[in-house]
């Protein structure tokens, strides 16, 4: 079950990172930085809850 959670979180992080790249290309740098911060949160926060 833990591997499924890791795979789902990884897929969400990759999709979110792709959205940040799209925003960056459209010259919306502030929004891209916010989405990158969200991507980092998606990658780090599970270590405190799901992956204990």
C-alpha cells in the first residue's frame, strides 16, 4: 500500500511540475514559483505523515 501512495504522489508531483513549467513559459513567473513551492510540499510532507 505504501508503494501505491508513493507512485500516486510522484505522479501528482510530476504533473504539478509540468504545470509550473508551462506557467514559466507563459511569463507568469510568480505563479510558477508558487506552484514549484507546492510541488516541493507534495514531495516533502508525506515523509511526516504517510511514510512514517
